[in-house]
C-alpha cells in the first residue's frame, strides 16, 4: 500500500510503475482469496497497460493471467480458460517454447481443462509442457517442475490412474515442502490432492491423520485458510462416509458448506460438489428428503455454470436415481440413471468409479425386474471399469464380482429351469461365497480369489 501511494504521488495514478505495484498487490490478494479487491486493482492495471502497450505485449499477458486466476477462484472456468489461452498466445508469439512463463501457462491450462472435464485438452497441454521442460524434469528444486507434476497428478487422478497420480503428487509435495516449508498453503493444497487418492484407495486411517495435521496448519482467520479448512473438512466428511459414520460426516460437510458460503457466496461450483457429498451421506443415513433437497441446491448451482450434458450432472442424476430406487419409484429411478449413463458414455474416462456406480444400480433394477441378460451386460461393463482402476483387495472389485455372480446365476437359472433356479448347485455355491464375504476374517485378496474360483466353477457348469 505504501509503495502504491508513493508511486501514485510521484508518477500519477495511470503510470506503468503504479500498474506494476497494483499487480503485485492483486496477486497477493488472489493468493489469500480476497478476490473482489483483487479484481478492482486488475481493472486499473488493464486500463493502464492496454493504453501504454496495447493488448499483444507480455505485460498485458501477465494481466490476463491474473484475471484467469480470479475467474478460477469464483468458479467461472470457461472465462478463466479464455483469458489463459489469450495470455499463452501472447507469450508464444514473443518467446521460445521453453520459456518458464509459457510452461506455467501450459500447466495451468492443463489443470483448468481437467476441472472443466476436457481431458483431451488437458493431455495436450501437459504434453506441450513436458516437451518444453525436457531434461529440467529431472530437477527436484524447481517450482515450475512441481507445477507440472501437480497438473499431471490431477489429470491422471481424473482418468483413474491412481498409482501414477500418487507418484507425481508426492514429487510435488517434496519440492514445495523444500521451498516453502510444510505449513505453506501450497503444500496443504498438494496434500489435499494426495488425500483424494488415499480415500479412493481406502487408505482411510492415513487420510484421516493427514487431514488432522493439515487442519493444525490452517487456523488463521483469512480467506485462504478458510478455503483450505473447508476443503479439509469436506474430505474428513468423505472419510467418515467410508467409515459409515454418517452423523459425523454430515457435521463435517455442514462446516465445509458454511465456510464456502462465507468465502464464495451461495452460487459457487465448489459449493455444489460439497452439497452432493452431503446428499450421499444423508441418503446413506436414511434422510431421503434431505438428500433430495441438497441435490436440488447443487443442480441449481451447476445450471449457472455448465451445459445440461456436462459430466458434473451425471453424479447428481445417479444420486437422484438412487433415492427414487429406495423410494420404490422404479420408473423415475431408471430415467435418472439412463441420463447419467448417457453423460458418462460421452465422457468415459472422467469419474470412472461414479460411472460404474450408475451402471451397477441400473443393472440391479434390471435384475430385480427380470431382465437378467441386460443386468449381466451392465454389471460386466461396471466390472471392466473397476478392474482398470481398483486393486484386487478393494471393496469395488469384490462387489463387482458379487454382482456378476448374481447375474450369472439368474441367467443360468433361466436357461436350466425357472422352477429349479433357487436350488441349483450354483445358487448354493454362491450363497456360500456371499456368507464368506459377510463373515470371513480373510484378507481382501483371498476373498476375491474365492469369489473368482466360485464364478469359474459355476460358469464351467453352464
């Protein structure tokens, strides 16, 4: 503030030196999520630089980068992409392809593309960044390298490549911790990306410990700490859901929602995601009306930002379908699930486990309605998706095998004799396996092996 005042007094309010000081202050405000104040400063920067340099100068490109960050914070991702693409074009026309400012923009574009579920574009930008970095990728003391690994990890996570994603995010955390220290907000943000992977892999104890450590580092009353606390509390809720402690989960989700509303208002895309997570916990706790209300809020928010076929709506449709299914409203459930599956089919590499969940539920309805062959087809597709991204020890694989066994038994029973279906040897064997699954102390891997053996024996009889 003092520097800006001095420069205004010496050079005037519309001097390039004043714009430079304003940009630095705006950047600091954006990092702390004081986005409204930052935008006012950036508007002044734009006026000064457009007049002095025109709109093809690198300094104007820097302005566009800051505005892209502003749009990203407030959830206007398409506007953020446009500003960032324009900024990149300016630098590409002025500098060599391996210039750090170009690589930074490529990394950001990959991340913004991932957020918008445009994975093809995300891979394109990552490929360009990797080529530009070349041998520099071997360096473990560069923020631009850390930025690349972070963007790469986030894209791979969305594609379901969890192990590779975890490797890259560990590299990011190592570099950032060395440069900033363990309590810096950039390190916490990277730790959040690690948490997402740990939760998917059911490493819940490890995830819970990291969340509690991170919460100790974000106790200040500031927008950036409020935002990080909201994200961490949301993930603590996700851990509680996996542990079937739904009361605790809903408490954490409500805390996260309150913080997000305080910082970003009632209509932010990130708020919609937490509302969906809360809806899942409410459904699992038996509060179907509360779950539907939360999903309606999320849908209304997403309608402001995304087209009706955007992948974000698929999860909402799946959850609404699940609630209708529990309420015995089969027709409405099928409509919602069919919509979700069609959206996922257009985006098969995005949220693969959510896609598999929609297939499983639709297949279950087919099975209960007597359409065994259709059920088998969908269960098989869900199993194929899960097999690519989940370990053999995971509940997803065990559940998928159980679903396949149920469908196989139903189809096999019809082929032999409908009246004898309930007492076929295959049915009895599957009942034994199901009993093992519910009561055994065996490890996940051994359980999966037993289920596979039973399925093999059954299919050999068909």
